[in-house]
């Protein structure tokens, strides 16, 4: 059964150096980052002078049975959870990828998306490179291989300077772990510590799971190098100012994670509060769209004084059933995933809070459920601005035509989803809600809302 | 990975008569009732004059692959989801059970627990009965078989009169579907309709999933008989007054279900409100224990005016990992299932709302998580009274020694779970919160709270 | 993919008493008897005063993962491998079955088929018995329960005296293991020993697998009782003379097993020799139908002086593919299971040796393969007589209409399978080939060949 | 459970061009070649201008469920079954491998082993190539990519001229299928036809399965190019004379396959006959080691006049059990895979025929089984010469130390395996038995027997 939600992040990364149970730590790190990708998981572990790789489909728990984990002994590791994007070669295998040079090996994991990969590949192929996948990590490997710099770190820096787009790369060799964040810091990356063991991860929730301490966010354009002497830093570019992906706060990241100093749940709740002020509606109850609208709905209820209620229930076993209702039952309206709570919504005017509207399918479905259960009115409040542009930085949003906002006014969308009213938070409101402390203006990438692509590429 | 929560209901039942896709309807009905038992699922389907059975372990989705469901063609069905209780023969197979008499067959599914089954079995064995399991449905089958009444309905009535304890039985023959609720109505049972198709279920959420309409709750002591002429009723006993299980409202049932006319989420939220009045504490945030404390926490926050916050996050993939952290990582505190949100709770005085405390393991774990994340104070508020007695009516609570309340005062418990204060709602408060409209006093079984066992049995 | 062979035995039994690894021994015993049934496997183990049961579908290896076997600790066990017969309730679960009486438990496993079970059940039901399956072991349990004899052994004897048909029963209680063979000894049963541990099995190959020593065959009508004092015997009837199933020698049993003193491979080879004399044909090569015709083909080749060749190859991975060729490929003649060896058969006159012909499907297929590969002539020699009657003693052969011999002469059958000639061994020839040392004439049940049913029942 | 046999071939290849069900044909082709590798299977299918790849672990039946096969629509395909050799990176993934060049893609499957791959890789890496695996097909891809020839066929020829060792390569592009056999023809490759559809395969049994017609063996040093105009040929080298692997005849290939005009079963039977003359021993029975010694044993029996008997039975379910006997049972001698037939061998002088002895483990085990079952004498006859050298051409035989012949005389080996006598066929005998019609002497690679490596490399 497909998830009826349409927006997906492409991946999470984790790296650890200097622990006798490195593979096990990577496993639990990936487990905490699982919400960033459920299609496949992989790991490369450093065992003495060998790099050992294992990858598999599904969740980390599927890809790494106990037996496999037991064989992955080593003192450093990088790991990756993957979401297979539509419109991309799906048979390219899972990350990290492992490359063999004459005297060494190099493992690479990647979160993000390069916007000039086509040009780079064309040039590399002209010089004799063979590509076996369409993965950006393979492009980086070839750039490193072709670089004339003598040292690996310099090769990496030179290569990253040629790259445009969003990324966090984690790299592992027999000698060190390296982690790089793109110059705009579009994708998140954090540095942490457990005793003398250092680690990097896409989100802080991985550190909390492991009982590790958060040190700091990796800076935009920074490369962190970790070996037995601990971490040190180098930089690809002088800091052009943070432009971290706003959708991380709106939808992707786990509520308990902090990104660039901001707690995700808090930013969502703030958005709900601001929305209540920007778009007030008299109503009887505030109901979240489960589960992504919960934080914002709490904020909306608090700011508006309207009671917060659980008006829609998610069947927690729904993901496991592969049975499709027959045509006849489908027409009778069999509901496998969500149910409205009639006792809560019947005869009520309902404020429905959603984090964002992409294709509109879920919103339409939920509004219909509420109406069927007797809701008098359904006022949809969206805790992010109108989503009208594609993403070229790693979110699975490749064409504007798939968006419900394509060629539609807010009024059209409201009608399409069957709501009685529809309001979005303003761009300024979302910026205020997140509240990134950034001197150089903005601090956020809001390209999918306003078409301003900070790292090139675009529609 | 075992669920760290310790309280479990024993089963859910569903029955449908008069639909060409009866098995499929039963499947989706069981899917909606899945929270009542995840150890096994089964179904008996009436295909013309044959009763066909299929049972399997795990969720309904595991027990019924599409191919199996396709083979279970028929126009009536009863289904069962099962929780295997500790202390009970676990190899007894799943329900419904199917019995062959000389000229007919009889399928029986059961939710509840008989308190005089030992005596009944002893007597039946003395008369030559052979038991193949310890299941109560087998006891009922033998009673029916031995009954001297000429008609099946009379046999059933005579048999049920000999039985003490809690039950909902669903029975299927080639001619009809029957469903019985015990004279105190301890376990819930509802009657619904979709066009000309009638159905019974443990909870109304099964009807909502199927797009069916709720007709009414089956009355205490009532037997509903459904055949092609529609439903009719008979009674085991003159109504001694409803005593429905209060734990159904506190913990077992789905929030969107209504039981004996009361919405479950609403009763929980009411309990939170009343608790806020009975046990007020100045605090910065109200945090629910996920997911069972959410409804009550919303009520508590509303009534107290303290902000409701998501202070603890549940990893939704936790159930899938079978990897146990190594001893060393365990000591470092790897957290697979729950994480506290530091940004929310650090430096705060926290009201933690839980639906109930059984063994105290989870409560202790959550309090510790909050403290580690920097909570200044943790005040535990429990939306049900002190749980100090066992249950003999179908809840997996067989000895008081396993209860944290065993030989402990509230103060002792508070210390044991590491909280700064601990308050329970009063019995009267819970009765008010649920608000069962029952003329003959009480209306609830609260035996596990006060030791008053309405259908015999007891500690 | 269904096996294209159509004849199947219903089950194998094993029992062991007095070994600390009884479950493990039973597992390997069942593993050796796996050819007698691949649909399900089960075991009941005596652990102190408890009888623990586990059953599962598929091979013993599927039904008993290591974890399960580890939990089945005990010092005695009975086990069962099952073939689900067509025309029989398939959802009746696997054996052994376990019955609880007032003060004790009784586990029963069965190989064979009762011919008066309908009458017995009718009588038992009239006295109040409830049947939960159509299994013969359940009939025996009820007879035992209803018996007025004071001692279990006497109850068993009295019950077996009421039973007609073929059987080997293994029974386990907390106190002893019992094994019974029907008065005609239609189904085989042997007694063996490993140190002080005694065991019974359907075939001696189970003893060889375990490194145990064969003691003797259990006699027709004998009950062997094994407890800590070792084995002793009792008898149901004065010996009416052995009538062991001839198909055990022809097809069912493993070639390395000995039944009633006769090696199975040797009896088959003898049949091939006799067939060469009874039905000589000048030919270039003798080719066995794999694998069941191998022993007889060796005998035929030896006696005739014609070279023995491997003219047909079985793809040993064929059982694993679930892909069906598309219509077009099917017409092109994709061969998944068997291939003819062109280099061997092209331009040759081939003697094709088969153990028996049931429905004729396989024979027709093999003859066609040989012809396509260029065989000049194919002479089919069958090492058992014309199979023209049903079996009511446990072989899956319920109606004569499914037999290719139904209403056909040998000449008709020859034409139907496309062979150039067809010869069967004579009844006397098969009796001579097996050579059972039996004073009272015959010694064999040959009902499916001649319609003489030694234990009642029949067409 | 590990196979106790120690010698394994590395892979089988298949290619088909010009059929609307190309993937399905490749599937059944791989199914027929499954004996050449059971660790993984893969396929690349040409669908219009796209090359689609799927690979998976285990048998073809495991790697290609129906759903996958349905998605692999196309009109041409190459496929590969793989055996993962010890001592080789096992995580290198399965074949075929797929490479993307600027304007085209190239899929490569390989059977064999290059002896100068280390040198070639070193040179390629110096020129900037990145290797992602240790697979020989990746080496070929880089050679092709670096070649300065303008046309793909010329690039391929130039590349193959740089390669030393054994190979059959199948290559697929959007425009054509190419298949190459090494200049000595060490690994087999055949060309066949079904209507207008052409195909190549490692063995003719793949054609028989598909109902296709064998055309001819691909010549040593030949490249066959197949496109919509049918097949045509080109050559890497002027024919240096065939040196096909003798172990293909001795052990690897399926008995029904013909290699370079010789039927495999017939060559084995011939070896048995010659062995009977070279090493006669008076004995009572000739018994094959199952299943690999069967053909030779038939020949030995025929030539010696000693009766051929089935003295050892293989449990056909043995591969499915993962249960290991406990230490105690192991000491009692639990036999999971093979059993001796006591009735056949007891008191007899046995000639045991084996195809080859590698590590000697199986031979020792079988001799012991026969002796335990009462064999008076066991005379081991081996239908191939003393195996004393490694293979560098694709057989999993990397060090002489693992061979029982290492530093041992025939007499020592005889003692080590516990036989009463031991005889090997002579080299000349094996050459005569196979009878390759080759003008330039030999015709066979017998490097593992005599240390003469026709394509370089060696111990």
C-alpha cells in the first residue's frame, strides 16, 4: 500500500569514527534517521585496512539482520538510508558506494542533489570515465580521481568546488572520515560526540538515540575531517550565508531534532500560532492532519483558544496490509488508513491544520472524511506557504504539473479539496516561525515556495 | 522487540451476514480491530452449506494474504483477532474454532474470560468430553453439544446460563449468525448495518472502516440472531444492569470508537480535565506519554491552561528492529523507541500525563528520559485510579504481584518511578469522565481498581 | 509447481523414548521420512509432566526452525510428516493431535486410513462426542475416552478392535510411548534402538540417519509399549497373516529402507529382472524414468544384457521455479523438469522402465520427450501390474476414473501414452520380486492391482 | 547446510536476440544453466533504446519472481548465473554489469577468469579509471572505453587481444548482442536458434529446455555478433587450437549437454569403461558416488560385468534443513545427506566410482558410510586423473594445499580416505574417453591434472 502522502526527502547520512562497535552505532544512527528514507539502507565499515560494505532494500532493520551486523566488525563506519526518487533510475543500488583506486578505497554516501551533474558527467566521460549508475556520489568519485591535487583532502575540495547544488557527503577511507555540507548549507549536517568517539549525522535525533552529545551544526561550505586525532575543519568557500531547506522544518525532519540551532517541533508550533493570527476563523475544534499537522495544530489551538481535538485517527497497522478492497467495497468507502471521529466533529465547525499541501490528494481525502462524519464546516489551515515550484535540491518534486497549486488560485485549490475555506501562512510568517539566527538575510531556502534557487538550477 | 507496555486485551470479534464479499468485509473489520490483538487472526466463512476456516499468526495482514482471501468466498463470516495471554497455553491455536456435529457445523469466536471454566470442564470430562485446547469456546461447544434442548438457540441459551464471567461470543452455522454479550456487558459488542448486510463487532471503529452504520450496542445478556430475515433478539437473563469494563475506555479501545454510547477519546479527555482539577500542579508544559496519554493530556492542558507540548517522540520504525544493542551500547543508553525533546523540556517543570500505570516500567523509563533531557521537575498525572487488583474477565493481569501498586503506597510508587509527584484520578472522577448513562448505578466494571467483581471470580 | 507424479502416500510416523535430545532425534527421524509427506510436520514432546506440541506447514525443515527446536526440550517425542490428500478436509491441521483428559494428556499420530470411521463417528456423536476435524486420530481419541476399560492400554486395545482399515498409530502420554500396527500390517512400522533409547518409525531409513540399530518389524496386530523399563508387547488380534502394502515396495518407500525384512531397492531391481524375462524386447538401450524407475531399470538391463543409460535428465532446481512459461513459450515446448539426452536416444530403440502408471500423464510426457529427441522406438516396461483399483488404506487413489487403466485395455493405454509397446509385470512376478517370507500365502496387499481388500472397504 | 562437495564452476551465461519474450526466454535459459552457479542470477533486457537490469541473490527462481519478470519486457536479453568464489570479494554484486558511456550503454556478463587482470587494472587505474568491483567484466568495460578504435566491435577485439585467460563474454547494447569465446576455447559456448530468434549459451541444455535447435559451438577466438540481420562472426586470433576445460566433461556440465560435439554423459560413461580396463578389481557390486559418479559407474559396470547397484542414497530434502545436529547426536553419527544401503553392501566387496577427488572429504565420508554398513572391501575408482594443480581459468581451486593430492602419493590418499584400494584413470584414458575431434593435438585443457596451462597463468 502506497503512502498517500506525496512528498519525500532523498536520504539521511551518518558517520562514526573511533568506536569498537562502529557498525552497531551506525545501525542505530540509521534507525533514528529512518524517516528520511525507507527504500534501502547501507553501510561501509572500516576494519583495519579493509573497507567492508553491506547494503539492502527496505528499512535498516530489513537490510541488517543480526548476522550481517555481527560480520561488520570495525572501528569506523558511514551509513545511508535511501528514498528512491521517482523519475530517477531505480536500479542504481543503494549507498554508500565504494570505489577502488590503485592503493586505496573510498566510500561515499550522499544526501541532496547536484544541479550540474549532467555537465560534469559529460566532461568526465569525454575524458574516459565510465559511469555505472546515475548516482551523484559516482560523479564525485570520478572528479576526485581525475583531480591533479596530490592529497585526498585537496582533491575533495577541488572536486566540490566544481559541484553545484545541495549536498551532505560522508566519505570514508582507511585513514579518515570526512563530511561536507554544501556552501549554502541546504541539507542539514551535525557533529556530535560520545566519549572520544566523534560522529556526524543528518539530524540530531541520531545523537539522542545513541546517548551522544551534540557539538554543533557543520557550517555551510565546511568539510569536517575526523581521524584518531579528533575532528578538524577545512572550507570549500568563504561563507556565502546559510540557506537551509525550509521543508526540513515544515515536514521532513523529526520533531525532536534541532537544525541549525532550531528545534523542529517548536518551529512547527510557532507556525501554527502565527497562522492563527494571520488567518483566524471562528470554529469549534482544531484538528490536526495526522501526524504531520500535529505540532502546528497545537500552536494554532493555543493561539486561537479553540480546543485542540483528535478528530482523525490513523490506523497504525495500515502500512502492513497489502489487500486492496474490491471495487464494490471501495465504492462503499472502505477506510484503511484514516478514520474521522464522529463524536468529535459531528455538527462542528472544524479548523483542520496541515503542514503543507503538495498534490492535494490527502487533504481532499481528509476533508471528505470529516464531512462524511458530520462536520458542519472544514477550514483548512496550512502551516507553510503555497507550494508552487519544483525542487532541484533533493526533494522528490520534479514537475510543477503534479502540484495542486499548478495553474490554480487558492480559491481553486479550496474548491478542489472540498474545504469551506483555505489559508496558507505567509512566507514572512514561516520565516518568523522558524527564526533562523542568520545575519545575512533569509537563512532559508524557500525555493519551492518562491522560486528563488540559492544554489542554481531551478524550474 | 517486545512492547514495553504491559497491559493487553484478549481479542476482538467481528461477524457479518448477507454480503457476497463477506470474507473481505471480515478482513477489513479485523484490520480495524487489530489493536485488540496482534498475535493471530482467523475467520470462518459460510460458502453455501460449507463452513471454511482459515487462521494464521500475526496481524490480519499476515494471516490473510490476497490468495487466501480469494479462496474464502462466501456470504457470511465471523472473524477474530487474538492476543495470546501469558500464563495460558500458547499452542492452542487461533480462533474461531470449528466444531462438527452429526448434521451440522458450528464456528465460535470469543472475547473475554470465563471464571467457572475449570468446574464446567471437570463436569463435562466426567461425562466423556475430550478437550483439545484450553479455549473457552471449546467449553461452550461441549455445553451446547450436551444440552438436551432441541433447538440450537435454546441449547446456546441453556449453555450460556451455566457460564460465569465475561464474554462476547460470535457463532456461525450454515443457517445463521449469533452474537451474545454477557449479562453484565463487561466486554463491548455493537450491531451495525450496510445496506441489507448486518454485522456485529467489538467496536464501532470496524463499522466506520467499512462505511457501515452503527445501529446500537448489543444489550447485556442479549443474543442477537442474524439470518436472511435480518436480526432479532433473545435474552439470557433479565437485565441485571450494565457493568462494562472501564479499562476499555481508559486504554484498550480505539479513540474513535463509541462504547455503550460514549466516545472513547472524549471520555479520556474528560478524565484529563477532571484530573487537572483534582490534582493541579503549577508547571510549564503538559506532555503526554505517547500514544496512550494523548487524549487525557489534551484535556489536562485545556483545563489547566498549561501549554500542551510534544515532549516525547516515538520512533515509528522501532517495532521493526530485532537488533538488541550490545551490552556496552546499552549502558550508553541507546534509545530505540522513545526520545525526549530536549528543546521542549529542558529546564521546565513538566506535567506528564499517562492513562494508567501497570508495572511501572514504562513510566519509570519516560520519567528518566525527561530528566536526562533536562526537565527540572516531572509531575506524573494518571488518568485512571490506582490499579491494584487482578482481572479475571479477559485482561492480561493475573497476579497482583506484577503490579507496581502491590504493597506500595502512592508515595512509594512515585519514588519507584523517579517522579517529583504522582497523582491518580479518583474512582468517582473516572466514573464522571466516562459518564455512562446507566440507571442502576455504576454502569462500569472497575474491579481492577476497587476489587468489586460483578460477574464472580476475583483475586 | 505441482509435481507431475500423481501417487502419494499419506504420512510417516516416528517415536522415541528415553533420550535427552528427543525432539532433535525426532526432527532428524522426520527428515529421513520426509518422502512420505511434505505438506506439514509436527511433534509432541514430553518434558517432565508436560506434553508440548509444535506443528507447521511444509517440510520438517520449514516447520521446525532452530529456535523452535531449542524450545522443545524433552526426553520422549512422537513426530509426524503429512501429505494432504485430495478429497479430504485440508484445513484439519497437522499431526500429532493432542487431547486433554481430566488427569492426563494423550498425543496421537497416524499413518493409514480407517474404513469404518464414518460409522464409528456417527455412533460417537450420538453419544455426545464433538469432532473438530476429520482426522482418524480424533476418532481413536474418542474411542479411548469412551472405553470402559480401567487402564489406558486396555482402552487402546478395545478401541483398536473396533477399528477397521490400515494404520500405524504412535501415542505418547506422560508415562509411556505406544505404537500399534494394524492386524494385517498394511502400513509398515519398525522398532530400533540407540544405546538405551528405543524408537519406532515408518521405515528403517530413519534409524540409519540416526545411527540407530534396527531391532525388528512390529508385527501385524502388535502394540509396542515403551517406557523407562524398555519395550514390551501386547496384541490386538491373533495374527491373521501379514498383508503389507505392495506399493510401499513399488513406489513409496526409500530404496535404502527394509520393510518386513525386504530391502526396497532390491525388490525393485528384482522386479526389473523378472520383467525382462516376462516381457523381453530387442532394444539398444534401457532408460529409467527418473527417479522412480531407476532400480527396476538396472535390473532390467542386467537381466536383458541391454546397456543401461541415462536417457532422461531431471533438472534438480525445477521444484523451485514458480514461473509458468507464457502461452507462446509453452507451445514452443519449454521443458522445466525433464530433458531427454539426444546423444543417447537419437535413432535408438529404447526400453523405458517405469515403476508404475497411475494417471499416465508423466509416462505420456516422457515418451514424447524421447520421441522428440529422436528415439526410433519406445517400449514401456512397468515394474508393477496394471493399476486398476482404488485404495482405501491411505494411498491417495480415491476413484478409478482418474486411472488411465479405467475402461482401457493395455493396448489402449499404450496408444494413449504414445509408446510402441507396453508391458506390465505379472502379479505373480511382483510377488516373487518382493519375496516376502510369509507362511500364510500372499503376505502382500495388492488391492490396487487385483481388488482384493484384506481389511475391508474397497471400491 | 554447506554442500560437502568442494569443486565449483564460476558461472553460466545466456543471450537471446529477437524475441518478444526475451526476458522469459533468458529466465528459462538460466534455469537450465542453474547447476553452473546458485549464488545469484541477473539479466539485462533491451527494451527499445533502454537497457533494463535486474539481479538478485540465490537461484534464478529466487532472483526473478513473476512480478519482476513481467516488468522486464524486451526483445533481447543477456543473463548470468553466478557462483561466488572463495577468496574473491563477495560483495561485488551479481552480473551482468551495466556501463553507461556518453551516448550508449553496454551490459557485460562473464564466465571464466582473466590471468592478467591485475596488470591491466594497474595500467587502467594509472590512466584514471575507477574500479568499483573486482569483476573481470569491469576490466573489459574500461579497456573498451579506453580503446581508440572508432567502432564498438573493433574496440572489443582490441580489448580482448590484451586479455589473457579463459572467458566467454556476452555483451548487449541497444544495437546488438555479442558473444566471445577465448582463443583456446577453455570455457564452452554454443549458438542456437528458435525460428528467427538466435541465442548463445554456456551449454546446449539451455537450448533443449527452450525447444531451440543447436547450430554449432562458437569457435575458439570467435566473436559472434547478432542483430536483426542474424548472426555473423569475427575473430580475435587465428585459431591456436581448441583447449576446452576437461573438468566440464568430468564434473561441471549437465550430462545431457554436448560440448564441442561431445555428449557429456557419454564421455563420463566412456571414462568408466576405460577405468574398468585400466584398473580392474574383482568385486561384487559397482556403486556410484551420488550423483556425480553415476555415468562413470554405469560404464564401469558394463565393461567389468560386475552388477551396478544403488549402494548410497541421497536424501533429496537435505539441502533444505538448516538444523545442525547437537554435539552428542553428531557423535552418534547423524546422517543428513547420504545413507548407505545396508542390504546392498553388507558383506560385499564394493567398487565405488567417483568422478574426481578434490579435497577428499566426501570420498572419506562415503567410504566410511559403506564400511559402517558392512562393506567388506571398498575399492575407489576415480574417473579423472590425480588432481594436483590449481586452476586459474574459473574453477574454484586456488591453492594446491587444499587438495588431498598435495604432498601425498596415491597410496597416502587411499589411506587418508580409508579405502582398500584407489585407482585413477590415466590422462590418456580421459583424453580417449572424451574423444574431442581436434586436429592439433590434445584439444583439452588438463592443467589441473598436469600443470600445463594453455592460456598462461598457472600455479
